[in-house]
């Protein structure tokens, strides 16, 4: 790592995620406005945490910066076209109007940090023999192996020589990095005071960031925001290991967005309202997904324009647009990013918010219908780092402001993401098949509040990547 990382925190990160500690209960109440939140303090909610007492750690020299780069339908007839009255309560139990304005989130000026040496962007639309070659000395290349991960110690295990200070362990043909390596590298930025394993649970924490994971699980929490990893966390010889691909395609872009290599300046947002025309999408308690998606898109459009962005809609009325047509609009719009809006369907008890980013090459989708295993890579994988950073910015901003169930930031090869040449995500704004949640979805004030959170997230996402954009 360069000496500049020792001196100052990269404040460009401050603008990317609203990661105040968010409750996992569904009340759709505003988060505590008195809480400092992530906009004011990097990855800090200001509240108490459940992190165990820190154990004394010997001071270690940080390692060098790695090279991170390597629709749905449901059936349920609407009961009514007019939603009932929506009652909103604060975390303290007081009734308030959901449309009540709150003070805008403050952005913090960035401090530029030295950009690490990284490899040229690989054409992920093709697979070559070179993809499986060992990395050159000093490089840190993502694991392109397509073998199924295994946590069994009976599988072949090889501890590789340190690569730029990173401890690498190969299990069953797949590369993993030790949690100690991650701690040591990011320590100058975050100042970790907690590094603890208790049973199958692992904590890495400081006053700025708390990362929690569990051995054998693909779920990871960063300041109580849920991420779904591509591969489970494993353990070998008492060491907690994260897949090398997850380090490159998730952890590093989230913790170091100012170093995303292929970041490009944008001033336009392509807003995509899912479904339309004969494609009604999910049938909810109070209406159809296609109608709610269009109303949300229009609300997000207004919020983005208020923040100085240009906005292009893939559809402005009840019109059917093919998936390829939506992608074409995004790809033909210069200096843009892509946001696709949908609403979920499931059982009556299903609830919560989830955000989707494209599955990285050599990883599988989070769900079976999400495109399966991405063997050779697709067009959208050229934006992997920007995709996950954008997904994190939007998801965390919404989750931190409202007490939604956090279903996580997930991976899939949705058609609108696979072919997109711009950074893009798909946002699921709630379950229309859940009575209480569809009641909110049908509320204009709810949509305006969520749209405001999304508008702030996009603004701050751009702020966080600004130094990388300028360099490019």
C-alpha cells in the first residue's frame, strides 16, 4: 500500500452509502434522524453495536493494494384499486406524516488517495486459456476457476506463497484470502480494533466499519447491511477465509470505490419501469406491478432532476418494451447509468427490499432462476465493480432510512443487466403480494420518500467515484 493510505481516510467513501444501523423489522418508520449516519461519518451509524470486546492486536505493516479486477410473474387478483390509509410511526412510536421533509444528507469533500496499479480490463465476453494462467508476480487476479466450492478439509488444500502481502489458500481448486490479509490491508483506512472468531461467527470492526460473517454462509453484513457473497466463507487451520472472487468483485469495490478502475463520469440516469402493456408483472393486493413500477419511475425521475441529473425513461406510459429494447436505450445513452424498478411477489408473508447486481464471471446467481452459473462472462461484467458499488449505495440508502426487512444485495443475470454497457442495477421495492407492504407501495408519499433516498444515493455514488472518474 502506498503511504498516502496511512495518512488520511479516503473521504470520497463518505458519500456512497447511507449505512446507519438499520432494524430488520418491518415498520416502515423513519430511522432515527438524530443518528449521525453514514453521510456524516464513514460507515458509522453512531449507535451501539453488538460487536464483542476487541482483543489486543499486534500492529502490522499494511500490505500492498491488490488488483481487484480479475422477470418474474405471480398470480393474485387485485382486491381493490384504491389503497387504504397509510399510518406511519417513528422509531419512538410517534405518528408522523411519511411525506414530511427531513434535512438533506450532507456530503463530505473527498480526499484523493493514490490509485493502485491494476490490470487492463479484460473482455469478459470471451473465454481464453490465458484466463486460467497463474497471475504474474505482484498482480492480484480474481479466481476464474469454475469448480464448485467445498469447505471439506478432505479436498485438496494448498497454501500459496504470499502475493503482495496477501495470504492465499487454494481449496478444491478455488483461491481464498485470509481475513487477516483483509484486516491488514484496510486497517490504515478503517483502524480496526476488533478481529474475533467465536464459534462459526466472525467479526472485523472499528468505529467506522463493522463486518460480520459466518463460516459456511454466503451472507455478510457491513454495518448491518446485508450482502450475499458468491461463495460461502470457509475456515482452514483456524483461519477465516473469503473467496478471492468476493474480495475482487464485492469487498474491495464497496470499501474502496474511489479506486474503481473503469469508472466513467455520468450526468444522465436511464430509469426503467419494469413490465408494461400486456406484461402486467406481479398481481398485488392493490394493483399490478407494471403500474406501481411506472409510478415509482416517475417519482424517481423527479427526485433525480431536482438533484441536477438528466433522466431518460424507457417507458413513460403503459407500453410494452422488450428487454432488449430497454438495454438498447441504456447503451445508446452516453454518460449514463441504469436503474430498473420492480416490485416483488411471493407468499402473503414475504416482505422486504432487495437489490440486484449482475453475477460476476465464474460465480452463480443467488437464486436458481437468476441465470445459473456465469461461465464465460457477459457484456455487463465489464462494469462489475461499479455495479456493486451502485447497488450498495442505493440499497443502503433506502434500508437505513426505513425499517424494511433487508433481503440483501444479490446477484443474477437478469437480461436488462447482462447486456448493459453502463453501470446498472435492478431494485425490488417491496412485495405487492404482502398486504401491509403493498399498502405502502400504493402510497404516493411512500414512493416519494423512497425516491428521495434513491436520488441522494445516486448523487453520493457519483461523489464517491469522482476521483476515479477524474483520473480516467
